């Protein structure tokens, strides 16, 4: 048993869905769990539905849902030319289920709504891919992952109940044949409401199945040839990494490397299950293997960029030292207001923290902090992290930018800059 994961870019249109079949044929694997994300930018579109719904803007909700519907029906018409295939009704039923939820729901809690709405992207995409594969002779079974991955109710970033999840997967997943299922989703154990595992959580879903099934390997199919030493959206010169150790990959993921989800690697390392990152354009190319072995091959500097962060600089109002009790209060409030901490630095009289305001709680956090501290807030900063840097890399990276904070150790340099240009 192996695990494949196809991201949104790989199934963004009808040709992408057809290419899933070509990848399966090229690799020749017949015993698979295939994890599939929402198509293209569907999750972004459904996030707009969430926003409009919370603002009681029915016109915008209708427009976004129409876009959601038309986008997927265009793909259906390209794949199933007669327009009367039963899949059209199955997809319509999914759309109707979303509309029904929006009509009967009374909650305006953002994270709860987010998970109940965005999940429909994966439900539609897997229904289309599974049906198409069956139509062209690739026998498979469609599975609702929410019946298998059980979590707590921390919506948008749910924690997996590993004991229950493993029991359900081992008892319910066929080890022969091809199973098509959704990435990113789970359900909370008390009320069976849908939960999500965090953005890009489909990689994590693949790792969960691999861990629970003791799989031979996991392969993530991407629109890049493998893991690169930098994100090509921001850096013009990149190098393909042939092999990466689990430890190095976890470090890269921790700092925010976008190719591998931060939570994906640890369950794979626990059972020494190799992770391959390969191109769905060229499935026979070797790609990148993450496993046991040397840190990096080739050994080059690796660059990670995180834009749109917030840098907070705190000092005591009475100019006393920033001691453990002050800092513990800060961390308690950061947790309370759901700030993801990207970098911290402290001295005797100051404490700086670079955060991701994912849940848009910055205003109430600042109000709370200003009750105790003198606070300077620098929004829209960019954090660069460089693993195994050469000295010339840092000079080039910071040229023409205002450096607000720099921190380094033997293997990593982190720099916060005000200028987001690369």
C-alpha cells in the first residue's frame, strides 16, 4: 500500500483530472490511497463565501456560489461530454447540501463556519476525480475521510485523535485496490461537525493514512520537479534537492517551507516511511526523497520567505527588566488571541516577537498588551529564513531592504525586513 496526494494545481481543470489517470498508469501502482485537494483556487473562493455569509451579504454569497458551481460544471462538461452522466446529479446534490447548510445555520463563529463551508471543495473534487477514473477504466472506491480522521473541535487547525483514527482506518480501508479520498478534512468526535487540519493539510492527511496503514511510501504530486531550495514564486534561481533527511525537512517545514506541510513529516519519521515529492508533469522523474540519510544533497543554502507578518516590540512602561513573569504573560496572551509565533528575540529591557495574525486578532491583542507594556507594532513585514547560509547570501538578500531584526545560529539566519520585495 502506497499513498498518493494530488494538490489543487494538479486537478485545476479537466486536463489535470485526465493527467491523474496518466500518472497512475505511468507509475503502475494498483494498491493506493489517493488523497485529493480542492480543485485550483476553490478553497480561496469558498473563503470568500464564508466572509460574505458572516457579513449577511446574500448577493455576494450567491455570486461566489455561482462561480463555485460554474467552475466545476465546466470541468464536468469537459470530462463527461453527454451532460447526462449521473455524476452531474451527484455534484448537484453536494452543492444543494452546501446551500442547505447556509440556510439552516445560525452560528456566525468564523472558524466553525470556515470548516463547514470550505470542506465542499474537497467533496466535489474527489467526486469528480473518482467518477472520471471509473469511467475510463481505473476501478476505485470513493471514501468520505470525515468518517475516519477524528479530531478535537479546534476548528481550522484541528488536532488528530490518533487512537480512534488509527482504529477506524485500519478497520475500514481496503489494502487492495485504489481508494479516492479528501485531504484537509476530519470530523470532531463529539458532534461529527467537519473540521480542517490547517491550510495545506492535505499533505498531513496523506501522512496520517501512511502512518495508520504502515504504508510503503507517500508521494506528493506537485507542479514543481521536487523540493527546491527556494520558492520559485519569489526567487529566480532555484536548485532541486535530490534527498533531504527527515530532520532537515522538519526544520525547513518548521520555518515555513511551502512544499511540505509542517505536520506531515513527524508521523512519517516515526515509522521511517519515505516521502517523495514529484512532478505530475513528468511522473517518471526521480523528484525529491525525504528519508534517512545526509542532511541535503546537494548541500546548498535554502531560502524561506513569509510575507505579511507583524513585528511587535515590547518594553516595560517603567523601564524595568523584561523578566520571566512578563514574558509568560505575553505568551499567554499570544495564545489567547491565536497568534502564530514565527520568531522571538529578547534582551534585558525589550522583547520582540514576529507573528502571523491568521485569525485577525491583532487589534484586541494590542489593546491588551498596551495595558502592561510600551508597544511598537510594525505591520506587513517579511521574514526570511536561510538554512546553511553563505555570507554572500545574506548580503544579497538584505540589499536595499530595511532590516528590523536579525537572529542567527550555526545553521540558520532569520531576518525581518520592512521591504517585501525580493
